[in-house]
C-alpha cells in the first residue's frame, strides 16, 4: 500500500504543472503510444477532463488510471480534445548576491507596470451534430437501400423491335407503347476498414432487380392480335473502393466493380379468331447470364446519431457494359408444341419486307443466317448509370 501511495504521489508531482484538457469528441481514445494504430489504454467520454505534461507532435502525453496497474502514461490525439488551461510560466530564479552587486553598478531602469495574466481559457470548437473524425470512426458496416438507373440498351431495343415487326407484318398500327426498362431497386451492405487518417478501404455487395411489362394491340378489320413484352434484369455487383473524407462527414469514393448479371425476356402474341372466337398464341421466354468488370465514383455524407450509429446517403455513377450472354430460350404454342434452344443472346436486325429494318433479341444456338437477317451480333447490355442509396452505418 505504501509503495502504491509513493508511486501515486510521485506521479502527482510529475503532473503538478501541466496542460489542462477537455474531451471535445463523443469519445476519445487514450493510446499506449502516439500512434493511431497503438493499443487503447482508456476511452473517455465527451466533457471529461484530463491533464497533459507535454505535447509530442499532434499528441498530448497524459496520465490515466489503468485497472490495478495504477497511473500509466498514455497519449491522446489533439483532434479529440481542447486546451482549457495552458501551463503557467516558470517563476524567475532566485537572485544571487553577485547578481545584486552587478545590478547596483548598472543604471536602474524605470520598472514597467506588472500585469497579472489570468489563465487563458480556450473555448471548445463548435462541432456540428454530424461531425466525426477518422479517430472516432474505426471499422464500420453500412446497410443500404435505394434505386439505380441504367441504360440497358439492346434488351429494350429488342422489345420495341418486336412490336414494330408485328406492326409491319399485320399492316396495322398498334395501340399502346412498349415501355423501356431502366433498372429498379437495390439492396446492399458495405464494410470499411481504416487505412490512414481520413482514408478507408471499402468492400461492398449489392443486389439489384428491375423489370418492365408492356402490351400492344393490333386491329385490322375483325382481326385482333395482342403482344406483351417483359424484359427484366438482375445484377449482383461486388465492389472494392477507396474512400476519403476531405471533411469530417463528407466523403469521396472511387473503385472497381465486378458484376454478375442475369437478363431475360418474355414475348407473347395472342391472336383472336373472329369466326370461332378462339385464341391461338405463341410465347418465347429466355434467360441468359454474363459477368464483367466496371468502375464507380461517388459522393456521400454521414449524419452522426451517436458514437456507434450514423445515417448515410450516397450518390454514385457506375460504368459497366456486359456482353457474351449465354442461356436458354423456351418456345411454346397454344397447340402444345414446345422447344428448348440453348446458346448465346443475339441482337438481330431483320428486314420486314416493307423497307423497314427492325431489331430483335433472341437466344439462338447458332448465329442466325435466315432470309431477311441483315446483321447479327451478340447482345451487349449497358448497366452504366446512377445510383442513389440511403443507409444505416454501424461503427465498431
């Protein structure tokens, strides 16, 4: 007990003259060494006071109690505290007799009026509720929900082209429009690891899905044909990005994505026989898969709710064009006929016989070479576009 008291008295004497500090962050970590990666000795809440003997670069050397070890030396970063009281100036050394004799031989200047300077109180900086520092934000996981806009391209052109093909073949204007698909909702999660002050490495995964359904009716006399089109896409992008906070709550993001995509189509034409009032129909259903790399750039903002929770918002531009889709097409008729064809997803330009060329998108086992085919290439879907996400970020 006496040994502990002697250590405590010695530590108090060492800190008799110091710099008084107050914690200005929601939580301040006192570390073993003046290094952000050093182990944490103690965590102090906002408003706690402590005393530092000296300052080493951006770190204050402070004395804290650690369990049964008693007072130990630690370090706290300057961004987490404010100076409440600076150390007083050291008193002048006691004048020696020789100094007094030398002073009597010199002319005595008129003494200036002494001013007693009060200890300087430095108010803490005004911190917005959303402000945070990388020291406070260690490992973090964000759960996202939002929407994504993408061009899609060839899949939309194929649905519109099929409607134009029926219009040319039936020589009848269609009632209704084919709506373009431009993606839909997304769900995701993202983990961030600190690299250095203000920089983080981000790992993300998302799931996005979208579909569009349209119907066009063609009437010529008593004949009536209806066409429905349903293009759809699903995507799972995995991302690796670098995140930088130029301001406490505002961040920039840039990285790469690898996307696993699945697209599909469903075309169905139904013809009503006016004599027998019976329906005959044809249906094509296809599913195809592909994957590939892309990139993303984004801008986000965090609203701090507590030391552990944040609201987050992010807008990003994603660039990704995928080709070489492979899959399966199922063709059915009202007569109970059915066939399955496996192959690649092709973009086919077809001459309708009316001086009009229309695009069609189908899965074919081999490259189409039938009469009327003008040009053929593999489908390329454009997943480039913008995403907007809102989320909850959990800090550890």
